[in-house]
């Protein structure tokens, strides 16, 4: 079992990040490589007739660098614009960003340039009670029961390694139940091997589930199959692959989804 987060495990063993909770993640996987793949007018094209604020959820936000870059990019804000700038895309976006690691969340909160529209909160997304409390109260503030868009960037492998095949299936089904659109960046299988090797080199126990995972191989393909077959989502497009060979996949809820998501009349 991985060590609990926030108990100084990383201080004594730098590099031991059993949840992918690397303290300087954005330095070696910079946000620009990913947001640059997304078309500038994405929000406008997904929600052409939005009359109310759009709500987004970023799962596994780490210390928030990618969340802020996504927020800026989606709203057409330049890097230099400050928090008082008006979103050029004409959309009002509120982003709830969560991570299992309280130290990363504290850093994200301290550095956030958009404190009124971006919220950071500590949450283990696999903890049902905590998740329902946090997401429920956030959505209730806006009179909503689901998000317009969920971001899940470089997180699926950590859920899979720590919670097994069943955990991954549960996680994907949860994401699909939370939103109308899902932007997901799955880690390829070679990253699983590298993560397991890294842990072994540090003399830590192996991930509980690594050797028994039956969902393996082409992870982008497998995740696409699961979301399409079991979660009532359909692939809208792949925005391409990052220099790290990770695909950026956009899904949308297909057919009759949750009332709040399907009948708002604001989406394409
Ligand atoms: C590799 S980082 C990706 C960070 C960011 N999304 C990005 O792509 O730049 C994975 C993040 O997922 C978080 N994470 C892993 N398991 C989680 C869980 N069960 N609940 C919430 N966050 C989790 C980790 O703490 C880590 O910050």
C-alpha cells in the first residue's frame, strides 16, 4: 500500500511520489506542451450558446500550473494579463481543481492568479464521501448538479496503479457521470513500467496492482473503449500527442445523459 500523503514521505525520499504527486511536475512536463494542442476557441465551439457560467473540474491538479494555463488558454487570456482582465473568449468559467496531496494544494492556493474563479481543494477523488461533499457543495453554489467540462490530465495511471482495474473502471465511470465533456490525457503503458521501476529503485514496495492489471497495452485505446462502451461517452477528437507521446482526447456524453447536462440547451 502506498504511504499516506502528507506524512513527509517525499521529504525523506525525494522522488517517491506514489500518487504522481511530484512537487515540480510542471517543470518536466510543462503545461504549454498540452494547452498548445487545444484550439483557441474550444470553449466557444463546445458551448456556443452558454448563458450561464461554465463550470469545470480539474482532477489531479498537482500545484495548479496546468490548471492556470488551461484557464488562461480557454479564455484567451495572455500570460501577462492579470486577474482583473476580461476573458476575451466572452465566457465565464469557474474551475474547481482538486488533488490528493494537501501540500500541492496549499502551493496552488498561494500562487493562484485567479482566486475568484479558480478554487483549489484537497480531495482524494476515490473517496466517495469526501468527493460527494466537496463536489456537491461546489455545484450547489451554482445551482447545478454536474460540470460542463472535466479535465483529467496525466492522472489515470496513478488511479490504475493504486486502485487496480476495478478502480480505473470506477474512476472513468465517475468522470463520465460528472460532466458533459471530458478532456483526458492517459499515460501510455511504458509510463507504468517506468513508475514501477522508479518505486523499486527507491526500495519501496511495488504498486499493489501493477502485476495483475488486465487492462494494459495501448492505454489511450483501452480508455476510449471503456468510455464509449461502458460510460455512454463518445470520442469527439484527439487533439494530437505531446512530446511525451500522450494523447489529448476529448469525449462528450452521448445520447440521453443526466438532465442537467442534456437539457440545458447550451451545448452543441
Ligand atoms: C502526474 S500529476 C499530473 C498533474 C497535472 N494534472 C498535470 O497534468 O500537469 C498527477 C496528479 O494526480 C494526483 N492524484 C493521484 N491520485 C489522486 C486521487 N486519488 N485523487 C486526487 N488526485 C490524485 C497526484 O497527487 C498528482 O498531483
